[in-house]
């Protein structure tokens, strides 16, 4: 008997998803655990595995269709087996071109978007698209366009994008010649009239971020505490560690040290590693640090689980690998769900300090500025030292200023004595 595969619930707040691409065609063999399709949610494009082994008998929805959670999307069974579409309660998929990921798909009139819980923080990440804060490859392109370009050997630098804000989408890559390279010669012209205003629809991710941040600002009473840290010890420890790791392909970032330090300090202040649940505060047993990562048209928060119990090298590797998956559009729910405390870092942009919006249901978020060399006074003498400002945003229903200030002091014991992060 044919087995029915339904639209999975990828996150506790997911109401629907868009079936972007069928990885397995009708008639293809599929094993349990093999990739079956790509699903786009409010957060990212996620690869979905088959729950059964057999032959793909029928696609019950077309590519590009928005499907509510738990609605049938495919039937898997034995070769030659027939599928009663009427009994399943789903109309067969029509062969229609798939819209580009990021382009609004046609949705049933009765389907209304449900509020989406998205892991989002302040408008900048510690881990940008690359070390210079640029987009992957220096171009704006959808995950599907990048995949097709890689398969066909197309140089995205030479492709003109026809999507929003010049984004390269599927049809742009399909029309390009393999191996195409070289940008067109720059031509100077007389300035004409300024272009007309553009109205660009919000992406699903941007819309979800907006809903979540408005909710946080309106419903969570924020307060802020700022502390300045001596970053000299961490800068020296990082330099020594990276010299020792030279040739291994590994490299520790300042953010890796801060993730570990923030997690260890939370052990002393579990009230900040918590959430408000009606008339009670739930203190989480795990310390799962969320790190904001820039993606096209928004940002996501990747989650380093049990950061207080992992060595720096493991934290560094996990964060780097999850950030790469986020940027390529191949995340899993585990990568972006379950943070208990978040970090947002604008250090790579020479930002002195800033405040971040709390990511519900968490009780706090830490905003990190740049580590900068500046004049400091030591023992009555002016000298040069490394300093960094950090500001914690806290839910006043859960904690108060004194506790937040004490947490920032505890954080200093780890940042300014980084040997404690190695014990």
C-alpha cells in the first residue's frame, strides 16, 4: 500500500511551506533518509528527507505551491502501484514552472500567513557572508541560481540579475553560457533623469523578521546595560591559538571566544538564560547560544548548543559550518531553532556600540561592538590598549538592572582572563 508523505512541520510555529523543487521525480527510486524535495519556509530553504523507501508514485503538489503543514505532498510505494488521489484528498500536481526562491508564490485565497517565530536579533551578524562582510562570491543570487551556476560552470560575476535589487535568479543563469566570464566594459554617459521609485515586495524572511521585532518591541519591556572590556588578553590568546593551528585549516575568531565566555557566565546567572511563561520564569537547563548571521534580505540566528560545555575549537567549527549552510540555503531546523540567549556582533563594521532587540521568547541578547585600539589609562599613564563595548538588552519582567550588571562583570572575568575559557 502506498505511503503518503505530508508537508513537514519544520519548527513549532510553521504553518505552511512552499515546495520549491522536487529532488526525486515521479518513478524515481527513493530510500528512507534520501533527499526528496526542497521546502521554503519563512526562515530558509530546507532539504526534506523521505520517510519511506520505495518508488515515488505521485507528486501531489506542483513545484512553487504553498502547502499547509500536514497536507499530503507525495505518495511512495511499490513500482506499478496505483494511487487513489481522491481518497487521499489532494489534487494531482500540475506541471507548472517553479518560481524562483524568494519570489512570492501564489497561495490559496483562504490561506492566511501565520505569525512566524524566527530567530532574529539586531540588524547585523558576527559571521557575515565572508571575512570582508560581502555577499557570497561578491554577488547577490538565490540559492537555486548558485546551485545551477555551479553545475553548469557559469561565472555568476558575469551574469546580470533580473530579480529584486539586481538579484540573480534561475532564468538568468539558465540563459548564460557555461564558463562565461568578464564584466562588460564600463561606459560613461551623460546623467539623465533619476530613476523612478521602486516598490519591492518584502521577502518572506524580511516580513517574518518585521513581525517578530515589532512583537518584541511592543510586548517586551527592554532595558540596557553597557560595559567596556579590556580585549588585550583575548587578542593575544587568539593570535597564539591561530599560530598553533596554522596549516590545519582552522582559525579562531574573536566571536568564538565571546560565545564561550557568554555561555560560562550564564551558568552563574540562569535567570538570563530563561524565558517568561505566563506567571513563571523558565530557566533553561541547556545554554544554547544563538549567533546572528547575515543572509540575503535579512538575517538568521544559528544555534551553538551546550556552548558552556564545548571547547573553543568545537564551537568555532560548528558556527563556521552552520553559517556556511545558512548562506547556501541548506539549513536544517536544528541549525536555527532552540537558542536560549543570543549574540549580535557588528564588530567587523567598526561600530562603537549599539543595542539589540530581544529575540522572543529569550530574556536577553548581547550586542557587541568593535574591538579597537585606543588610548587608555593604566597606573596613571596613558598607553594604547584594546577595548570593546558590549550592551545587554534584558526583559525587565524577568530580571533587573543589578543582575544584568553583575552578569556583565562576570563576563569580564572570562574575557579579560581567557585562560579560564580553556579550562
